[in-house]
């Protein structure tokens, strides 16, 4: 399901890990780069869960993107959409 009244397709635009907590942050953004959702997973969970190029997100879960990140997120979302199927594991 792509953009509909029920969900919005978001593309993986950032993956980062931090600290000794062994946590990974995944950021999925809209193609326009103006809204995003962030997921934090432990490395143990990440090894068991598929990370796909895109996910479908309920609009009320999306947060606005800071102005300084908007173009970068839009560029990366377009790149992912051009190079991967939504269900491709990345």
C-alpha cells in the first residue's frame, strides 16, 4: 500500500548506532523529506528483524523534519525509491 488515507510510504534515509547501549536508530522519511518516523532497535532485535527500504506509516505517527535535514532526507528517500523495491531488505 502506498500513499493512501490510511498510510504514507516512507523510505529509509538514515541508519545510525550509538553508545555502548548497542542501539540502532532507523529513520524513515516521506519522499518530500518533510515528515519522518524514527525506530530504535537493539542490535539483538535488529538481527532478527528485516529492515526494508520502505515502510507504510499511519500519518499520525509522522513527525516534522527539521529544516536543515529536509533536503537531505528528500534526496535519500528518492534515491532509495529509485534503487530499491519497498520490501527489499537493506
